[in-house]
């Protein structure tokens, strides 16, 4: 039992295929967020209509992949042969799972639409850190030093990004205030010059 738990805890270590798939997933996720931002700028659609069209256009591709991989057939067979999959409890759980997936994808599109693809990626990393910590304390997940180092890097990067964005917002606000104050002062000087000329 302990050996099996150790194997599950170290599934991600020294696995080239796992690292490659994770790296590919990160690239595709970043490309998806950039595409969402570009599509929002080109179509001028809000987050919810854009999410609807993205889901609508991707549905045929997902259905085709499910049919070719055999997952669709396996799901239909399981639904027809397993009684528990036709129970009210499973239906409620499936609806809750689908609702949470919808909320996650919608909030991802909304964050990308309102801010930027980079901000959404950083927010996603912060969510992953919190999710992993919950797993460590709630379900007895045995974190390795490599796992902890990855969490620390993600957390520090998120904090650094937040600090940079906060500094940029302060600089922009100060620049706007300076331009506003300068404009007001210029108006008073021009008024005084006009008065001098009239006199």
C-alpha cells in the first residue's frame, strides 16, 4: 500500500513523456488565451457570446475525436450497462461537474477579455498553487521537494507579476494626474495672459 502511494506521489518525476505532454498543454493553453483575446478584439463580442461561439465551433471537433478514440462508444456502453450511471445521484453529480466546467471556462474567457492573456495565465498558476495546497492538506498528497520547488516558483512569479502590474497602474495614474494638473495650470496662465493683453 505504501509503495503504491509513493509511486502515485512520484508519477511526474523522471517521466519524459509526462513532461512533454505538460509542456505541450502549456503551449496550447497560452495559444488559446491569445486567440481568445484576438477574437474578442476583432469581433467586439462580450465574454459570454464569444464563449458560446467557441463552444459551438469546437463541438464537432470534440465529437469527432471522441468517436475516433473510442471514448464515445465506451461512454454509451457504460451508460447502457451500468445501473448507477442512470441514478439521480449520478445525474446531479454530472450536472454539478458540467456547471463547474462552464464557470471555469467562462471566467477564463472573461478574465482574458477584460485583462490580457498573460494575466489569465498568472491567475491560473495562482489557482494551481492553491489547488495543490488544498490537495496536500485535505487528501494526504505526498509532495516531493521538486513539487514544492515548483509551487514556490509559481507563487513567487505570481507575486512579482502582481507587483509589476501594481507599479504600472500607479505610474499611469500619476501620469494622468500630472497631465490633468498641467492642463489646468496652463489654462490659468493663458487666462492671465489674455487679461494682460486686454488691459
